[in-house]
């Protein structure tokens, strides 16, 4: 069965420093991986996805993610954090094929806190 | 283009009451989903509809029913609400196919007392 893990409940970063939010996955077959962000009292917003091709994927708001097949990881990164990046971040993996095509399995989320 | 809309935004129910959460999308998407979000548990899939006229159970379907009314609308019904159903509910849609991202609504915060 497909699964995704976010090992950190919370990540604290100073503004201007680089940030990394970790995600590891377990899939059978090719992994389709996604990152979403949730600001307080809002729905989830899509940031970026890895389907195939380059291991470094660029997304919205200056975020990028690095796909590493040997380590089964898909960590979210940003070179210079902003206070406005403070939010809840979810990693997700596509679940299965056929009838459940399109379904996502989400990690538990990582709260990012960026301090001035 | 409103995207995915959900009503109501907030609701308080007493145990045993029923209610329907409404979701609509104007992006002509084929598939729609209902999730619940609980602290520390991420999002869990309740039901989904891969296409108009079809619905299937997700990870946590007990206590819920759904209706895919047409291509735009996908409703979630709680027949007899329980305190364990206190949660934030999100509707999402996707164009179809497994390489596309899901689009989420703003959520409904439900409290069952």
C-alpha cells in the first residue's frame, strides 16, 4: 500500500534562513508526489508535484522539492524563508490505479514556523 | 471562476441530528472527494466520486453518505451525527487522471455536541 511520512511535527526557522520540510514515501510502482500548504482557517493549496523528469521540482512562492529515489524522499525546500511562509505543509502520494486513480494519501502535516 | 465552494462554513449539531454538507466546482472536473481533517492526523478520505454517477468509499466512510448530484456537485450527509464526527471537512476536485493536482474548497468546520 502507498504511504507517506512526515517525520517532523514542527519546523522552526529564522527569517532569511533556508528551510527544509521532510517527506518520505513508500509506493509500489512510480511515485507521483505532491506538496500542499494550508494557511490558518483555509483550504489546502497546491505547491508543486513530481511526476517524472528532473529530480528538482520548482513550485509556487519560491518553493522547490528534491525527489530522491534511492532515499525514497521528497523534501520541500526554500532558500530563504519568509514569516509569511508560516503554515501547515502536507506531503501526499497518489494512491493506486484504476478506480481510485486520482486519490491522494496525505502525511500528517508539518507546521512551519518562521520567526523574524 | 469560483473554483471549489463549500457550504456552510461553520455548523454546530447536537448528537443524533442530521445535516448535509454541500460542495460544488465550476472547473468541469470529473472527480470529486470528501476529506476530514483532525489534529495530528492529516487528511483522511471519506468518499470519492471518480466520475458523475459513481461513488466509492475511502478510508473512513462509516457514518457518512454521499451523492454525486451532477458533474458539479458532490454532497456529504451525516444521518445521525456523533461527537466523533467533530472535524473540519474539505471537498476537493480533480480534472481526471493521476498526474493532476486536486483543488480544495475552503472547508466546513463542524462541531457535534
